[in-house]
C-alpha cells in the first residue's frame, strides 16, 4: 500500500468540500429559477449530496492504506475484510496506490476549486448557488469574468472531471475493491457501469451548466441592458474560450 496516496486523496476531498460549499446563503427574494424544471433547480442539492459520497470514497481509501501499517494483525485483517473482501489480506499487494490518472484528477480538482474560490471572491456577496439577483446587484466583469462569462461553471466541470479520474481509475478503492469482485487485485479494472454512470452524471452537469448560463444571461441582459450587451460582445464564451 502506498502511503503517498493517503494525504493526496484527503486533499482532493477537502478541495471538493471547498468548491461545493456556497459562500453565501441564497436570498429569500430575487430568485429567478422558480419556473424552471426540477432537474435544473436541484443542482445545488446534488452538489451537497455529492459531498458525503466523496468523503466515503476518501475515508475508505485512507483506512485501507493505513490498515496495512497497523501493528495489530487482527484489526488489520478486520478492516481489510470489510473494505476490500475481494483481496486476500495475507498477500497485501500495493494495489491501492497513486497513478497517473489519479494525479491528473487531483490536478483538475485543484484547478477547478481554485477557479471557483476566485469567482467567490470576485463576486463577493453576489455569488449564490441559487440563481438570484440581489438588491444593489452590479455587473461584475473583472477577474475570471473578463475571460469567460460563467467561469464558476468551468470550475465545476473541471472539479467533477477530476473526481471521476481520481476516484474511479485504477489504484483506488472503487476500482480495486468495489468493482474487483473475484478478480485478483493485481489486475485492476474499473467496472464499465461505473464509468457509464459517471458519463451520464457529467453530461447532466454540463446540461445544467448550459441551461443556467442561458438563464443568467437573460436575467442580466434584462437587469443591465446596454451595459450587459457591451460586456457580452467583449466576452463571447460561456465556459471554455474558443470552445463553448
């Protein structure tokens, strides 16, 4: 077992917690997503539901790694039997380990979190997870908003892609234990259904981001008129410059 992975997987969970925690409470008045379909309005709730799932994978990874460094054989065997029953505890091969996809995923989570935190600071009290226009709202066009119109959604997409790479790739608890079944842990392979679920989940988040971007643009256009139109002509992309 590689001890290097333990603090890094803990870091990825902490980063996601920061990226998915709203900096401000949603206002009682001023929300403009009330007429939207439920699959749009539940996005902030899904963000919160994902938090314990990420922590579950993280703690399982860490406990399984640390279990092979415990001096008490009985406790080590018990933890191994609960967390990874498909692998014989006696052999304890280093199948939980950092890999290139894991490091790539961690880098994406870090980049996405940093971008979202920058957006929190740039918008200040105007940043809420629910779509809303606050009293004394102003159009912010500086920082990351000078590059794309909805950088926080780009941060979310980077973070979520990183979670998939870090948690579903070989070397992690899900690939090596949950999806291992009767396979030998020396031949890890994430189950196809895990990646299929992730693909659908990611496509849903992308669709939510596109729909919310359109709603935000319409609300800001109505609220700020020519000021917003000049900004939209100057900053034409939603998330990825040159792509979307």
